[in-house]
C-alpha cells in the first residue's frame, strides 16, 4: 500500500497553471525527491499536500484516506509534517524549548491542569522532556540545547527545524530545500540525518535543488517542469533522461 497517493492535482493562480494534473505516489519508508527548475511547482505541491493552499481539482490520499479537504492541523495530526524553505523557528526560545513546542501529540492538559499542576500535567511534562532530549541526542544537538535558537549557526537552525518536525511524530516528513544555503560539509551532515530518519522507519518527501544531495540520497525522483511531471524513476534513470537533461540539468547528464 502507498503511504501517499496524489491523483491529478491542479493549482492555478489567475491565468498561470502552477501545477498541472500531477500524479505520483510515495511508498512507505522511502526517500522520494521532487525536483525541477525554479517555478516548476514543487513548493506549490507541498502547500497543497499540507493544505496551506487547496488544490483546484484532483485528490490526495494518505493511507487510502482522502485528505484533499483536510485542514493543516488535521493533516499534521494524521502524521504528515513539513518544513519550509526559510527556517521556521522561535528565535528567542532555547533549542530545547523549540523542540518541546513541537510535542503537541504528547499533551492533552488544559489550562486548569497547568495552573493546578495536576498529575496529568506533571506526567505529560516529563514525557515531553524525555522525547525532546531523545530527539536532540539523535540529531547531535544536545550540547546546544540551552542556547537561544537565534544564536545557532544557519546550518544548526536548519537541523533544529527538522527536530521540531520530528517532535510532531510524523509518519511522512516533507522537507522543503533542507540544505539550501549550507556549505558542503553541512549538506553532508543533513544528508546523514535524513538517512538516519528513514532508517528509523519514517518516510521522507524532499524538495531540493542540490543535485548531489538528490542523486545520492533518493530512492526515487519525480521531475517537474512548468507544473507538469516529465519524468519519474530512480536517480540513475532520471539522471540520463533526455527530457530532464534539457529541462533541468542544462544539457549535462548526472551519473
């Protein structure tokens, strides 16, 4: 069974068709990359999958459930969580507190529980603390847990955003250009993290412009151009596809 199935989604902005009858599926525990030139419709697709913008037509299924009209919070509760092109963190909060804010699935305490410091609140607070430290250790960020997020390097901020997403306990993690702006060493570190995440049983859908990352980390690749899917396959298949080379790779194949 596919974890996610996209059937013919369309999104128009005025007279521009940003995504044109796009269909693809995501299999459990794979890394699928969505690539294409600037303006190809990749981020618009992410926005439709998480309902930050609704598709004009088409269907989106998660574990055979039609989630096309689900609001973003309900999609996140089901297990589909995304990051953004630009870091989306709480700069004044500590690294640890940033991750704690993502642990909403572990809590049900209300305001009265917090005021009265009830047993339920204390139990959930302990669970959130343990989960947060587990994630920070997994991402090798435990040594900076007490720093304010604004004082992290840019590369660390990108990893923190992944940590916050992981705190939501996703089954499907959507990463929008996770290595954008990183140097080669930082990019390799993020690639290693993404591989570790998949090895723990999570599925990753990735938008990325860095072709060395895409070709080395992906199980499969879907290629967009002007909102249409022009190719799909393994990195080897996509890298030698003539239409992909013309549209995206400037006439040079990728091994």
